[in-house]
């Protein structure tokens, strides 16, 4: 999608600033670029103006156009957040006297409970890879680590060997905003990681060098998309037909911890959430599980 040269410069400037000041991930920066480029393109076609000349009415018209095009409320809310960040930064930098996104309300979002697997489904999924092969052993180690630690998928595929400490049983990861945290591995994940490091990883690399922990036969790290494909493949092999993604194991990690009595603040630390309210959604998941168990087993349920 092309936008005027002036808009390209402004978007690049904004992304450089937020990357330097907030340490945002590549995925977040890419989402900002898509949202701003889309609005810039619309402004050019519908209003014949650039981003810094947009008025409040332009933003409202664009958001309305996205709603008419059946964009989901969460998508519109994210889009408004991107525009608001851009214009607030432009005001701070002195490029605009006022923020045109001010007092524009985001659409109301219903609380979406994250999907999680049952403990039985997790066992089936983790046991699905053929560990007699190097690729299967790698996949088993990745699944074990993801469920044991609750890492984000981006954190998992970007892990370096030096971030893993099997002797102490912890992994050091950089989360959103480049915030570092230590997460325990557990015995099962540690055992499979050690097996992977001792045999499969060297076989996959075939003499090549790579700092990334989980590698492909090309001697490079794996992408998020590739791991998503692997999860779907192993779920199909395990006979799991529920909608799932790599993030589903992160949700399952949190939900199962709470189901077994873990403290909410401990789960917050393990997930790397900066705000406890973000973690609190999992209490609703656990509560739903308790309600279902009561309805199923209580004589008056």
C-alpha cells in the first residue's frame, strides 16, 4: 500500500521514536505501520491531504468506513489506538498544535475469554511428535517448553541457547518492552530440552552455527508462522479438532496453574504482564471451569 512521500517520512519518524522510547516489538511496529499507512492511503484518496493535515472529522469518517466494511470492534479499537499514539507523539514533538484523535471514543469490547486446552488435550498434543526423528524431538522440546513456561510464541522462537540454564532449571527471556524475566522450566521440559541439545540440534545444524535455540534444517531459527503450522499439524495427529494456535498453550499454562491453586500475582510474573488486570481474565476462565465441574458432578447442578 502506497502513501505520499511526506506520510512515509512521518510514519518512519514516529516508528523510530516509539521504538527508541518504548522498545516495542517488531510485530507491534509492523501493526502501527499497517494502520497508519492504511489511513494515509484513505486520506489521499478521499480527502486529498496528508496525515498531519487530518482533522477530527477525517478520523471519525475513516473509522466509520472501517465499521461499514465490517471490521471487528477489536480491530477498530486497535486502529484508533495506533492513530492516537501517532498524533499524541506529533503534538509532543511540536508538529501539531492539537491532537485530532482527542475525545474519540473507542468501541466497547466484550470480555473475550482466551481459549485453552484441557490437561488431557495438552498431553495428547505434546506427545504427538515422533521423537525418534530430529525434527520430532525438536518439536517435542518446543511444546514442552511452551507449556511449562507460558512464553509468548515470539519469545519462544527468538530464544538463544545462552538464555537457557538447564543446571538452574530456568529460561531468561525478553518480553514486551524489552522487559527481562526468569521463568522456571520444570523437570519434564528440562529433560526434553537436554535431549534436544545433545542430539537433534546438532543433527539439524549439520555443522552450521546458529545462536537461536530452536533451529530448522536450513541452520536458521524458526518463524512464528512455521511454528503455528507445526502446532496445527501435531494437533491433527493427536485428534484435537478445537481451534488452537501457539498462544493457546500460553493460555492453558495460565489456566491450569490457577486451577491447581497458583496465586494470581505469581501467574502475572510468569506471564510477564505489567498490569495485574491483564492476568485477571484467567480467573474468569478458571471460574468457568469450576462452574462446569459443579454442573456436571453436583446432584443439583
